[in-house]
């Protein structure tokens, strides 16, 4: 895998966990898949949605950064207390027992509902999900790489996107972005989203 290749070639393995960090698991994607990178980057998730980011890694690498090492790094808002306080509150919430099981249940409910809508309307759909993150590709086969993702029907996605907006559901505006389920969602919101998605697909076929 990536870890072995990086070691063989003397390269650092860096995980971009801006989207997956604390979302697909308490230890992010690296914990979920059992891979230990040399460096990790994190985004606003560690600030509870506030503008903040972080990076971290193995001790021998991090000690290269000032004040211990020669690599200078600083920022005007580094360690901003408001963002840090929001992040601490978020991490405390995520650390409660059953949190990720709850997110998994809600994510599975949304995935199942979207797939059922696809079957009932006859619109080809491939739902790719990890935990509370998912993307519904308008394809008749799973997405396994960049090339297969690029075959998605973006015109059909655009029409469904606007149909969802008209029903009060606001998904990401690109076929290639993810949908997220959060702890603020309940089965009610998931089911309402699925119903809106089913209606959008039905309308799509009626106007085809």
C-alpha cells in the first residue's frame, strides 16, 4: 500500500484529513484504514467549523519546526482562542460514547434511502459512502478511481440539484463533492431528504 511505497522510496506519507478528520472516525481515515502517515493535515473540523487548521506528525519531523527546529512557521490567527474553544467543544461532543455509531446509522439510512429511490424511479445511481460522508454518482457502476468518477452524468446531477433546491434541500453544487450527515440531523431530516431526492428523480424521468 501507500505506507510501503513511501518507505521503499524514502518519501514522507502525508494524509490530507481536512474532510475525513474526526468525521469518518475518532482517528480519521488513518485510524479507519489502519495506516499511519508521517504527517496529517486537518481543517476547520478542529475548530467546530471556525476558520482554523492544523498539521501534526511524527516527533522527529515536528521537531524540525520552530522553536525547536529551523523551519519557521507562524500565523496571525494561529491558536485563535475563539476557534480553539469551539474546536474543544466539538471534540468533546465527538468523544461521547456512541457518537460514531450514531453517525454510521444515519449515513446508512441516507444511503439506503437514496438507493431505494434510484430503484423505484429507474435512474442509475451509485452511492459511495464512508461513515457520515457520501456521494451519489449518476452512474450504473461503482466509482473506484478518478477515471470512473469522470464518467458521471453531470447534466443529470445539475437537474436533480436544482430540483432539490426547490424542495428546500441544499446539497453541494458539484457532482464530485460529498454530502455530510451530522449529529444535528435526526431520522426526520434524513427521511425528508430521501423523499425530496425521490421526487427529484421522478421529476427527472418525467421530463426526460
